[in-house]
C-alpha cells in the first residue's frame, strides 16, 4: 500500500496494513475540515498558537487510534477556542477544562468518536499535580498563592518563589526574599470569573 500524504504541509501516515486505515481517514477528514490549522506529526500532542500548529502522535497500533484521535481533537479544541497565553496557572487549568468540554460536546461527535471521560480526567489530573507542585513552598512545604508575575507567595513563612514554566519535566523553584503578605483580591476575582 502507498503512504498517505495529503500535501507537502500536511501530515503523512504510513499504512502498510489495514490497522491504521480508520486513523488515516480521521486525519484526512480533520485536515480537510480545518485547513487554517497546520498539523504536524510529533512525539507529543500540542497546540502552538504562534504557528497555528497542532502536533499529533501518529498511530502506533489499531488499539489506540481513538485515544490518539481524541488527544489530537483536544489540541484542535485549543485552536478553535483561541487559547494563547495565560496570566495565572489556574487560567491554564480553565483552558484545559474548556478544551476537553469542546471535544466532548462537539468535536468527538463530529468525527463519530466515543469520548472517554477517563482520558480527559487523567490528563486533567496531571495538570492538578503540576499545579500543586508549583504552589508548594520550597522552604516549609506549605502551599502558597500565585501573584500576577507568576511568583508564588507562602502564607506560612512568607517566602516567595518563581517556578519554571515547564509543564512536562521537573519543576524548579527559584526562591526570593520573604515578603510582607499582600493579597491582591482583584487577581482572585479574575480567577473566579
């Protein structure tokens, strides 16, 4: 069988057996339905708003094609929703929840895929763990709150720290001097909206 190639800028998927034909059709349909988005075969799924690019993992075997399709649709949902940047970590969590909601309510149905809430919940759990780790004080292990400059402040020992922004590797925290406790209620109000 021939390789499936839509165009030079489109994703290609090699199919030597019938095992990936459904995934191949799915990718072709998504590509044709969203011509304004660039789809790139990658090692992980991602949304790059600056390049208007969705990275997706190519099919490994027939058993996981729907999981990979749902993950691609999640990244596509970020594109459809216009997700770009966030000022607070909780805003990122909100974007993730919103994107999963669009996959469940619209995109999965559009491609006749079964939406497995467990997949979405597992991914959201990783963000929750990431958020907890970022907000944990490196000095006393209490949890702090995030300020507008991505710096966290511990309510217990008043230490401040700024974690790195990597969501996929080890979190590092750069401590700064203790600060007087100041609560920016306007920032909290923004998070609650």
